C-alpha cells in the first residue's frame, strides 16, 4: 500500500518568484534538465508552505553555502511522481563536502520526465527525509541526464519509499 505524501500546489506567484531569482541562484555545474534551477526554488517554496504555512518564509538566494532551512537541505526533482522509481539524490561531490543534519526530497509531479516548464497547479510531493549520516552511507550511482546521456557525476541515493515520513521531521524540529 503506498504511503501518504503531503503535497503542496505550486501557484503562479511561486513560479513568478522562482523565475525572478533563477539567474541569481543558478549553479554553474552539470544540470540534468534546463528546469533544474526553477525546480529547486519551487521545492524550497513548497517546503516552506508545508512546514511554516507560508511559502515566502524561505531563504532562496540568501542561503548560499548554508542549509536551506536551519539544518534541512531540500532536494527537488521534476518528474512524474512514482514512489517505486524515484529517489532522494545527493550529488557525491556535494554530499562529501557538506553534511546537513537532514535532507528532504520533493518531487514536482510534472506530466513527463522531459518537461521544459513547471505550470501552476503542479503538485509538489514532500516525500520524506533522510539524515546526513544515512545519505553518506547510501550507495552511489550515475543517474544520467534527462536526455538519457550519462550525467557525468554520481549521486548518493535512497529510494523514496525508504525515506522517513516528513511528519516526523516536524516533531524533531520543534
């Protein structure tokens, strides 16, 4: 039986705000998709909406070199939601350099894995969390680019179905 995953609807206001900061927060590294930066900002907005009740309570653009939310790092992917095929992914280079206490995986449920946009009304599923130690002990794999080509980097990965329910994280952070 699939687990319940909290979800937040992405609004036009969230998309406009993410588009406004995208050029300032874009990281110059290999990207799996042209919407990676937009997806990352929207994932942080969705987490803020879920966790604090206000998507504007985020630090997008002001948290460079720090966790997204006081020890919580948000990892976001834009794919059709499927708890049996998707994973929390942390790039190996990032995971070895920084070890926040918690990682949260968010999936933006787009119509297809090659989406070039994220429309208003897209659901952001807050899939759960893993500790920094759990990520560091996870296996590594090159998941490739959305084009099907090798990504050129490996990621620590934990299947979404094996993440801790995000509701537990709310209790730990109070």
